[in-house]
């Protein structure tokens, strides 16, 4: 006899999860403890028997709150909606305060067409404070490339950021950074190290700001949702003074083309490496996708990825705010091989890792001269 109360979630796709979150977004947003949402794969707590045995399970009340540091993705983790909450409700609390029952996150989200999507509740302590400072790396080389600092002056104030990588349209070489770092077209960009009077180039007219989520990812749900691409290009003055390698990482490999046809849940838990001009070498992993993190003027803001530390600390449940300047590139590394040569590149802009392949850039820009993001010029051998 078929048990209609049991479900197999392994076949749920990215679109299935986005459909469910869109349908229940208003409900989840009105729960007092809910901080943000994302999609991903179920995080299994370390003290759950299911963490080591595929078919074993422990009683939820005996496990305690699930956090980002006491849980992880396993090979058998199923697709789900990640719901980040500030407070974790205990059964004893619900028993003593039954009026709080309506503040519980539903374990399953039911869609009219019969699809059922599970939720995974994660307790976090949102770190809304400014990150602390660290000793910046010392750049001794006169060459400039990914990971190096740049600066510009806007309204009498110096703005600093990192270079992500070199990109080209086949004719001109550009340095990729954040739009808010390079500023308006024609603004002079200077080196942020050694001789700071050294001009590197000028900001180009090719820039990307906010885009409707449905424009970036056609066919996926997201009414009144925007993706903050925040990408700006520096038109390089003299390419002879540049290297295509990323400082502290080395030569990068092929570019990952992520779009509605290639975005899969397989990239969850993928290790990453990056180098920021202020923060130095950083290692992390992908925790979730399409992180819906704030609302301004009725518009929801979403980033492509939730990126956490590669090795979580047990001293805090805080979502880390790494003291890294804007514009650096985040690179996907092989799981079981040294990170000296990265296998693929994802470009991180303002908290969101993004790709810089020509096809994906064209789909983001809707034919707005996106060929400037054609490929990463990774032919140089010097660092």
C-alpha cells in the first residue's frame, strides 16, 4: 500500500524550490524570527545519527538548534528551502506559550500542483556590525592583477577596492571590479599599493547595476526581486604592467557558465578560494543559493550565493562578515586536489559570487554590449 504521507524530495529542481519560496515568501516574511531565506540542500546536524548513517535518524528534540557550524551537507542531503531564524523555539517554550505556535516555520510547503518542498530551519546570529580590520597583504610586485588594491576619489573621499580579474572583448583588456568602486565612466583609477599616484586606467561605460531577477534568470519566479550585479570595468592604460593571474591563487582555469539551464544544486558545498586586497587569502564553501536578504521600497534583494567559511568555528553561530574590500574574485577549487590551480572561476561582487562567461553576461545584460565579459585572460605566467 502506498503511504501518501511520505515524500521523495531528491527530484526537486532549482525551479521547484524557487516556486515554493515565492509562493510562501509573504508568509515566511511575517514570522518574527525569520531573518532571510535561501535554497539549498538539507543541513544535517553532526550529532544526528543521520550524519553518518543514511537511513538512521535521531529525535529532533534531542539534537538542539541547528546552526551553520554544527551541521553540514551530506551526499544524501535532500533539496530544501533554507530558513534562517534569529531564535530557535524549543518544545517546552511552545508548551508554556501556545500562542507562539503560529510563529513556527512550516516543515513542508505545499504547492497547488501537488509539489511538496521541505524547509530546513537554521539558527543564526546576524552580524550587522562593521567588520574589524586586519593587516593588509604587502604587494611587492610592480605587476597588477586580480586581488590587487585599487582606489579612486569620489566627492573628496578615497574609495578602495580589489581587482577581480582581467577580462577582454577580443580587442580591449579590462580589469573587473565593483561598479561602486570604479564609479562613473571616465573616472581615473589609481593603484592602491606602493606608488599610489600610478594611474591604472579609467572606468569604462560598460557597467552593470541592479537587474530584475526575472531578467537575469528568464523563466524563474521572483516578482519584485532584484539582483544587485554591481559590476564595473576599468579600461587598462598599459597591459604590459598587468598579469592575468590572481594574487595568492595563481592561474585560473575555465569559466563557469551559470544560467537557468546549468544552475544545479550540485554546486552546494563546493569549496572556494579568494584573495582580497585587504583580507588576503580566504577559503570558503557554498552554503546556499539565491539568498533573499533584505527589502527596500517593496523590492526584495537577492544574491546568487551564500558563502561561508571552509571550516566553521564552534565559538559562534554568527554569519561571518569578512573584512574584505569589494571587487575580489571567488574561485571554485577542486575538492580533492591542491588549490594551486583553480578549476573554474566565479566572480564575487558585493557579497555575491558571479560568473563572467560571455553567454551568461549576455543573458544578464540583454545584449547591452556584454561581450566585454567574454573570458578571463589567463595566459600570463608571472605573478
